C-alpha cells in the first residue's frame, strides 16, 4: 500500500458516513418526503415532491448531512403562489415532525429547519423542460438526475474525498463569502476526471482560466468568449450556456491548483481535516505590522447579500487607500454575529509628508492652469517642473494618517462603499493601535481566530505543508 | 506698438551685437582666416580653409561670439593626417595670434583657444560630396551654405531672438548636459516658420513627437518610423536621413512648448535674460524634504563623455532605488570643477519595515519552491498566501536606509553605474542630512545655486511666470 493509498483510506473514514449515520438520514428523508407528499400534493399548482441534493445522490460528507425536499409547481402557478404555499405548508411539515424552522432567501424564500438534529430545506421549484427555466432552482432536479446517471460506487467515494479535501482546504462552498466550489461542481469535476486522484493530477497542471467540459460539445475558445471573466469554466451538462463554476474566484482556483500539487507530492490526512485550519504558528502581532481595522454593526440579512456588500466595501476602501498613496499589502474581512471587521495591512499607517502630483501633458490647454494654480497654492513645496511631456509638482499633505483620512472620506462619501453599509460605516470604529484592536475583539472567538490567521497569513491549503517546514 | 512688439524690440537689443562688437569679431575672423590659410594651404591633403558657424552666418548672439575656422582635407588624406596636422598647425596659429589654446574632442580632436578675449575653434573636416560624409563635421560647410542661401535680415534678427529666448529658458545647446537645441537647429526652425513669433505660435501647439520638414520631401509617417525615439524630428535639408533635432530630449521640447504658450500669453523680456534663471523664491530646505546627495570626484574629460556617464549613473541609481521600493520624486546632477553632485528627492529616506514579495503564478513549477523557501526563512512575517493567480509573502527587511543600501549596492556592483565612474562612486560621500549636505557644498557657488534651484523645483522657462504669481 502506497503512502497515497494509506492517506486515501484514512481520509475515506473521515468523509464516508457510517451505516447508522446513513440509516438516520435515510429514515428522516423518507419521513420528510412522505409528510411533504401528504401536505403538498393536491394543493393548487403542485405537481410533484422529491428529495434532491447530496442525500438524493448519496454524496454527502459525514457530519454534513442536509436533507433537501423540493416541491415542484406547474409554471402556470406563478411565483406568488409558490412562495406562499411553501412558506405556509413547509413550516407546518417541520412543526409536525417536531423541528424548529426559519425563513431563508436565495432566488426566492424557502423554509429551513432542524429536525432530529439534521438540517432540512423545503424548497419550491417549477417543473419545466430544460432551457425553459423560470427560477434558479428549476435545474436542481436535472442536476440530481444527471449525477445519478453517471455515478458509480467508486465515484461516490471519490466525490466525498474531494469534498472533504475542499473542506479541509477552506475551498468548499459557492457562497460569496467563500467563492469556492459548490457540491454539484465538485461532483461534476470528479465524474469528468474519473476519480479524485485523477482530478487532482489534472488540477495540478491547470492554468487560469481553466476549462473542463463533460458535454464534449463546447469548444474552449467559445467558452472563453462566453465567460470572459471566469477563472474556471465548466459548462453545465444540463444547460451548456451556464457555467457551473461561475462562483469560483481566481484566488480559490489557484489555491486548489497549489493544494493539488502539494498533496500529490506529499499526501497527508491533514488536507482533509478542517480543524487543521488553525495557523501552525502563533500569529504574533509584531511591531512591524501596520494594521488598520474597521469594525461596524450590520443588520441581519441573507449571507450572500451581506457578503457581497462586505467585499464591495473592502475593495472600495483598499482602492481609495491606494489611490491616496498608501501601499495596501493585503485586506480581509470577517463576521462575528452582528459585527463585521475589515482588516488592512499597509506598508505604513501614514503617508510621506510630501505628495508628488502629476499634471497634464504640456500641450493640453489646462497645462497653464496647472502651472498657475500650483504656484499660487500655499502647500506648494517644489515645482512645477517638466519631466518627459508632463508637468509635476510637490505639495505638502494636509493629513497623512490613514485613520483620519478614512474617516473624512466616509463622511464626505468619497469612498466606494456599499450603499446599504453606508450608515454602519459612518458609525464605524477605526482602530490602528495593537492594543486598541486586540482589546476591542477580545469578546469574539471568530475575530480572534481571524486575526491570528491574518497575522500568520499562510493560505489555508498551505498550512498543512507549513507545519513541516 | 503692442506689448509683444515692445518686448521684441527690447529683446533685440539684448541679442543683437553692436557695430563695435561686429567689427571686433569680423576683424578677428579675417585675421584668423588669413593666418590659417598661410599655415595650412599647401600642406599635404589640405584643400581649403573657411569660416563656418554663427559668425559665417551672422547669427551669433551678443556676448556669445565664437569664431570657427574649418580646414578642409581631401578624403584620401585620412583621419590620422587630418588630426596631426590640425593639432600641430592649429596650436601654432593661435600662438602666433597671441592666444591660449587647448585640445578638445568631439568626433575627433580639434584645437580650441581664446584670442583677444574671443573663443576660437580650429576644426578639421573632409571635403566630400553630400551623402559621402567621412567625419561628423563634414556637413558643417553645407549647413553654413544652406542657412546663408535662405536667410534674410529679418530672419537674422529672429534667429537671434529665438537663440536668446532658448538661452533665457535654459534650452540652448545640444550637449548631453543640456539636451536642448543646437545653433543650426534654431536657425532651421526660424527659417522654416518664417520668423520667431510664427515659430513660437506653432511650437505652442506641438505635440510630442513633433515633426518639422523644410525639404518637403519627408513624410511624417516615414520620419516617425525612421526616428522612433525622437521627441522632435527635423530632417537635415543637407542630409534628409539625419535628424537635426536628435539631441533634443522630450523634457526640453516640452519646456519649449510650455515657454511658447506662456510667452505668447504674456510677453516678457525676462524670457531672454539668463540671469533671471535664479529661483524667484528662496528655495528653502524644509523638514519635509527627504534628500539623498552623492558627491564624487571625476577626472577631467570631454563634457559630453562625462555628462553621458553622469546621466547614465543618475538613472541607474534612480532605477535601483525604485526597484527596492523607494519612491523617487525627482533626480538631478550638477558639476562643480572636479566634483559631481547627484541629488535625489525621495518620499522617504527609509523603507517600510516589511516588504511584500510577489511570488510566481501557482501553476509554475517554482511555486512550490517559493512556498518552501518562504516558510523556511527567518525573515518571513506573513504568508505565503494566494491572491489571484500568484503567491505573495511579507518579509522583514534587513536594511531600510537609502544611504546604507546604496553603499552596499555600489560595493557589490548591484547598481547600473557608468563603468568609468565606478571607482569614483566607491569613494563617494553619501549625504542624507540637511546640515551635512549644506556644509559639504558650502565652498561651491555652482552647487549652492544648483541646490537652491532644485529645492524650488520650478522649471527654468516657468520661473519668469512664477515671479508674478
């Protein structure tokens, strides 16, 4: 038995549910299906009830069980009826089974709940022909069918290994916070390469943008033209004009490429262990770190919406800092309950006292204006002079501190932040001292782990490797 | 009389020689021509003797008189005979006229001297058909003939005005130290535009690269292809494959464009007064200036050779500083006797304590090496992490001070400095404190004026304008 085989055997134990676990899930799924049939079938517009997702495909990872029941409506039922029926009857079903429930939103609202310690979702979709999709979840049933038609026991094991690998490397999940690999994409990737190790071998050789096609009908050039900004392109076998991998960011794909290389060189069970995510070194805050933290409160809302706003704001603040002359080494965000922390590492928390301003090329009419204005400014220190075809001058800066500048930009609306976060940002705490930031986040385990990871700065899939160095 | 006419009338008084001045120059020219004829004609290879340059064309600016005598050799004479004959007999002629003399080098050696307080040059050239040039000065006689054939009394006055304008703006001279406009180019520019004001009106509208053709035979597209790096292209009427304006830098051309705009808006006699070059403000060294000065000794050698080396070194040090992470706002050089001063204004004389290093894209084989090496380095502070498709990491810098780093680079040969200056640079003084630099240059008027101009930083042609602001 090779080292790789040994590791895969151990990993299989981590990701494969045991028989008792399988029974528990199957029984709950059967119970839920039967209850939903009883409640929903016969209601106006409802034409079918089915189990979908990883339970239907038998591809769920141990400890991550989640039962999805889909209620199929005829297209003529309309969105409003679908929503009201799902909300009313979905809740009733979960209550009848003794569970708790709450409302969730994706493309439209659905009911999520916990029954017997297992997460369940009751989702409404329209029963349509392929290509005539009305809602975003109408493809799901076809996805389930497609995977079931292609899967084998060996592929099931390998899909679970790949999902476990992605989870261990912090790459699993298509939500905006993660920008990683969805369950369906993971399944397709393993199926199309014929196995976990075969997939990793290919992934280790990928360049970005990467292209994988299971349909055999899409040409790489066409795909690149159709999805110009995608890091990974995987045409949906059920709908080739859709990219299953649209949510995967360049960074997360690059991390998979790297993780594949490293794992194949030196297989280790740690790649499958999310608990190994903790930084291998104590991430110390050294004197040389120049960190700017922004903490603000947010109202509860769907995570993808909130995280869209958070990332937009993170980029907006970064770009504004860079535009002003700061060097932003890196930026990251974390959420802890109702609080969000944006963290920026800069080369320095203050700008140089002088600023070089580039004026227009001399042949533009406003060149003379630049000369005149520069010479009349009290803050002028040197210039204007000519270098190449442009004018330049040195000015004394009025304000050099990142935190004060940022507060000013936010107040004046001079930084591209998400409109929905604007009020929160105006009330934000901006922290630049080590003690100030550490004291402020002391209460939150999420923030403390995040800061530790940030200070250490090793990409998740590299942490396993880092331990040995 | 308009304001412009008034200024031009006053300027004409500054640039036009008086009758007694003309007589003094004509008499010396005649004396020199006659003495050279006597010495050179009849010597092997010598076929003619003539007066060339601004005296022959009557385009010299008051106070800038300089008599050029050309000794024409037959091509079969060869370079060696030309040189030895010029050096031997040239000296003898000047001595006979009671003057001092010394050797100068351009494409080949020639004799320069002072006779009756006027600078004289005795230069050897080959008498060739156009296009069959042997040495770089063989065209000169044709240049003189061309200008004489096109000139009128009004154009003579305007050429002197333009030369005076260029001198007042620090733009006159094709030598490497200046990278400005030669006498011949100035004459051609005025001739081709029909006058001084007409030229300035056009120049105010130029874009870079600018193209002026007097031959009517060169197309702009061809010229751009033939001289891809030229800021200004002016095909030599005597040899259209040569660019008369090859020495003009982009910066100096841009300064002429700007000066033309400003002068036409508000004509002022000051544009013709080099003494107005002094900065209008006292150039103070404020606390916010972060200056790095390098002072070294140089051996005497032809200015164009020395200044080629100085500029090469200035750029080499600048680029090295930028590569290391410094922001270089501006750089300039000055010479004072045997000493050279390179001066750099930086955003800061020290680098941030941490350095962001960009690693390879993840798909390259050395990505793993970067990960491994980064993790094993004692200076690692954070990372490696992935952003987009590349690896990054933060390292602690060993040395952050510009002066110490520079000394180290020079010692190790890690900065692109002119080979001929390498020894001098190794012995250079590197100064970063205000008091250190000011004390060090106290003895030199050249350096003090240079520093004052540098601190003020206003481009020479803008200083006249600056006075009024």
